[in-house]
C-alpha cells in the first residue's frame, strides 16, 4: 500500500481541510486513470470528464466523509453516481414541444373563447410563479422571459451554471404540474399550496 493510500485509510469521520485537499490532489494526480475507467463505464469521454470535475467540486463542499480505504474506488464511485444523477435529471427534462405548449398562451387570431381561456391560463401561470421560491422565480423569469445568459445568473447568485439549469428545470416541472392541477379545477381557484422544491 503506497503512502497516499495509507494516509487515506487512516481518516476518521470529519473532513479537515488537509484531508479534503489531499483527496482533491489524489483526484488530480489520478485524473487520467479515472477518466479512462469512467469513459469505458459511461461510453463518453465528455461525460467522464464532466463527472470528474463535479466530483472535485463536491469534495470542496463535503463536510463529512466515511473512512476512505481506497481513494481510487471512492472517487470512481462518486463520479459514477454523479453521472447517473445527471442521466436521470436529463431524462426528466421537458422537451422543446412541452415547453412551447406550457408557454403557448394565445393564438394569432383567437376567438372569444380562446381569449378567455388564455387569460385564465395567464392568471394561473402568474399564481404558479408566485408560489415558487423567490430565487427560482427570479431565475426562471430571467432565463425564459428576459433571455439572460445562464453564466451571468450563476455569477449573480454565486452558484454554478448547472444549478441555474436545475432551478429552471424544477420551475418548469413545478409549473407544468401546478397548471395541470389548476386546469383540472378550471384555473379559477387559487391554490394554498406553496412549493417546497
């Protein structure tokens, strides 16, 4: 067992800055090996690199780690879990047609019935937006209505671009779910529920 592996095996439950830095350095030193293994597992070098970069960032914010006997396996497992989470998240994303349908409020030449329906949809959308947490609502409006760059919003909120994407996705999913519930109730009864997403 080499010295760096022995050092990791002796860790306790709490992560000190020295332990965190050592594990991050171990990842950097073994990056090529981990990237090759992940590429074989995930089928994509880009997915492997993205998972490893996210692993590095997660180590930065980790407050508690279990004992690490084999840092290579430990880092590999974290990266595989990150890639699996990303795949699940992408599978849940709304398609362009679904987003268009969600945001489609009025036709070019609406008849009176469609105007009434569109106004009802708009009121329902406004209520749904008000139910969302303030940061999510602000990000949703900035990205989809004001067309602000995600990188600009990430800097403004002090988060990653991925977090901005997650907030937009959650807002869309919540909005779709709540609008469906509202339309089932003729969109006229305000909901007392609020988002906890």
